[in-house]
C-alpha cells in the first residue's frame, strides 16, 4: 500500500510516473515531491496514472494544488492514462471539466 | 427493518498509515457479501474518506487516540459507521440516534474535506452524520439485484 513516484525532468516537460495507492498516507509525499517542481515552472508536467490503483479526495487535492500552481506560473498539468475508475472520480467531482485529463 | 446478521468492529490508531488497512478489510467483507467490483471500489473510497476525516479529527484532539469502525452486515446491505471518539459504540443505539445529514451539521468538515464528504454522499446510498462528543459518520450501501456468485457452489447428487 505504497506509492512510487518516478520523475523525469526533460527539456520540454516533466514526466511523472505514479504507481500504487494515493490516499491520506501517501498524498503528503506526493505533494512534497511534485509541488516544488511545479513552482515557477512554465512548461508541461505530465503525470501518468496508469498504475494508480486507488485515488481519493486527498489525491485529488494534490492534483488540484499542482494544477493551480502550474497555471499561475504559466505551466500546464496533464494527467494521462487514467483508468475508467479514476476518470469517473474526476467526472463526479467536476474536476474533469477543469483539468486536462487525457488518454 | 431487517436485523443485523453480523457485526464487525475495528479500532485503528488515528494515523493515516492505517486507512489502507481499512480498505482491505472493507474489500474482504463486501466481496464476501457479493458486491460487484464497481460497488466495492465505490465503498472503498467512501470509507477511506470517512476514516481520513476521523483520523484528522481525532488526531487534532487532546486524546489523539483511535478511530472506531463498525461494519453491520445485513442480508441486503452493508452499514458502516466511522467514529473518531475512539470509544466503542453500541451499534444499534448509535444507529437509531442518527439524523439525516444537513448542510449545517458539516460546515466545518466541508471547509476542510468537502470533496471527501461529497464523494461519500455520491458513492453511498445513505449517509448520516452524528455530532455529539465526537463525530460519527454512518453510511450504507444496498446490494444490487445482480449478486456475484461468490459462495460455494452446491451440487446435488440424487441417489438412485
């Protein structure tokens, strides 16, 4: 029941690969890892959620924080490869309309 | 009202470390009862949200102690109660004291974990919040018509 966070910083984007569960236990480490990268970043952060087996409001809160931070500094957050379960969670919370949820 | 068939109670330290353990337990109970994968995933989120709220709430008090969870297993539904007081509760008595959740009763939680409570309400069939010495969240999910065959298969051999 852990979360692995793999960050690759390229010239044009930051790619983040997440695997595991994002809940109240793991969300703080995710926030600590990614929020500093979003600070002052004006390109695209791509977060791959393919291997995220669980996500709840604590995780959504981290993505909302990242989304806001990137947006305010001229960057962009893209969440990709969401399972149907995860997509549904973004849809029912209304976040799917605000954020860039790609395939 | 149908009678509770079985009741399971758990206590965890008020730490986020154990929210995942609650999900595993819930998953085991719900799959035994015959809920579908989607229903179980929905309940996992709802119960995690309530437990996370309780952990944060209990943690901020002097007691610091425990979160109590009760699973009431019925023939046609699963009831889950999450209490942040750390005190064992009388399941039937507490259940009868619960009133419908109103906007005003959870304003404090909405400001901090509004999305969590919203998810609980969206994903469960019934949600109520009892606010006395601590906060108890009560939720229920009914079994849908289509049960998955999760039990043992009975085979009848007719003797000649």
